[in-house]
């Protein structure tokens, strides 16, 4: 981070250096790893807490994951608002340290109430990280660099979601030995990711101070409407990808064991395509099409992917559907973040916290709706989500045409 010095002799951020931006990327990746590493471990933790029936284990696993997501939804805006009023490094450090502490607490024996409380606390603390990361980047970046840097943050988050479950499964299998026992195999992944979080704390505390640049004030009415539309699109986009992931997971359970490609392969493909799009394709597409047209195209591509999933939930067609969906998501998440940021003024943390809340709301609604709709008819969740995204693409195209007309 290029720095200057204030009258008091303290460093203040003027532009991000590669090293300092890497520290912020590490913070984003660490918090997403902290979520992902627990996914394959929660059923075992529920069993360790005394739940024996398979149906009860499945039910508690879903609800415990939902408690974490609910805490993110509730507290991300508040953390973002706090990040607009104090040095954002302290918000980042608190969130990362709290997330690590919650992971370590999971390694201790606890009942079901304790397990629910720990996941709620983990969600509360993790909610601080992404709003503060985005706000730090906005405050210390030239506007022309935001699209690329937001894409890198989204990619770091996707990579963390990919590495977390892989680490949880891999280390659990490695440590599952008679001499060590199941307890050691469950706690090692949590210990490793908790240490990653603490290393991220050290890295963000080494950054120069980062505060809102001007006196805080509300957004103008036109900007607030723009933020509102972008938040709605964010919720819809995350709902769509959640429908794809949950729906394919449910479909895989109906296919004979020898038949399907493992669901994890589709998820890895999705993450890989998102990262490739954000690293390489996004800046080129944005220059060629312009941001408004690019958003319309990305919505249309995402809708097409969901439509393919309604036709087939296995094999090449499903892989193609995930490629389309991931390409759309890879464009939309950073593009919508830039839209919100450009309209937020000095209240970057508050705005980014609201986007994080919108994303978690979309994820929660998508997961709940997919289960119910899939039970009625397997293609139904994909068709409904695809139709909603297609309608959003039409609305975005109409809005763009209206703005261009004299």
C-alpha cells in the first residue's frame, strides 16, 4: 500500500500495494475457509453432542448451518457501519480473531445448545470481515481499479469455500487412525483453519490505518434506489446459485451410486470457472460490452445454466450448466459490488454489509425453497429460479435502453 504521513506522523493509506492487498485477500479467504471447513464436520460434531438418529443428525446439521447464515445476515450491516466510524483494521482483526476462537471452541466437548451457540457466535464475528475488506479496498483504491480488485476478493472467497471442505475432508481422512481416534480427526482441520485466521489477523494489523475519507452522510435518493436495486439483484443471484448447488445435491441422492459424477466435482468446476472469469475474462468483457450490457448478458447466461439443470442433473449437461452458471456469477458478484460501492459515498462499510446481508438472505431462501420445491417436482426449483433471473435480465436491459434513449 502506498502511504503518506499525517500531521501526527501516522501512516495513512493512499493506494494499495500488492502486499497489502494480498493481506486483505487473505482475510477474505480465511473467513470463507472457516465456514467451509465446518461443512463436512458438522454431522460428526452433532453425533458427538449426543444425537444418535440419522434423521435427527441431518435435521440439526441443516439448522446449525442456518443459524450461522442467519447471524451473517443480521450482523453484517452493523459491522459495516462500525467499520465506517473506526479504523477498519480493528474490525477486521476482531472478526478474524472471533472466527478463529469459535473454531477452536468447536474442538471442546459441548451439548447441542453449545453447538448452536458457537455457530451463532461464529456467524456474528465472521460477519465483520467481508464488509470491512471491501471498505478498505474502496478507501485505498483508484476507482478504475475497483472492478478488478473486487473480482479478486470474490475469487479469494470462492477459493476459500473450495479449500475449506477439501481441507476438512482431507485432514479428517488423514487423521482417522486407531491410535488417534475420531476426536483428533475432527479437531485437526478446525485447528489448522483457526491458525490461518490468526495469521490473517497479524497481516491486517500490519496495514496502515484505514478510515472513511469524509464525514459520513446518507446516500442521495437516486443513489439509494441504485443500491436497493443492486441489493435485490445480489439476493436473486445468490439464490440462483444456491438453488443449483442444493438441487444437484438432492438429485445426486436419487441416482444409483455407480452412475453420477460426485457433486464435489461440479462444485469444484463452479469455483474454478468463477475464478477464471474473474481473473481473466471480466476486465476484457467489461471493456468490450460496458458494465450495463455485461450485467444483462451475465444474467441471461445464469438463467440458461439453470434451465439446463431443469433438463438434466447428471453428466455432461450438468457440467455445462455449472459452467454457464459460474460464468454468470463470476461477472455479477463483483459488478454488483462496484455498483453498490459507487453509489454509497463514504458509507462503504454500511453498503458492503448490506450486500453481504442480501447475499445471505438469498442463500437462506434458496436453500429452503429448493428442498420444498424439489419434493414436489425435481425440475421446479431450477425452472422458477431461471425464470426469475431471466425476468431480471429483461428488466436490466429495459432500464439500460431507457437510460440511453433521449
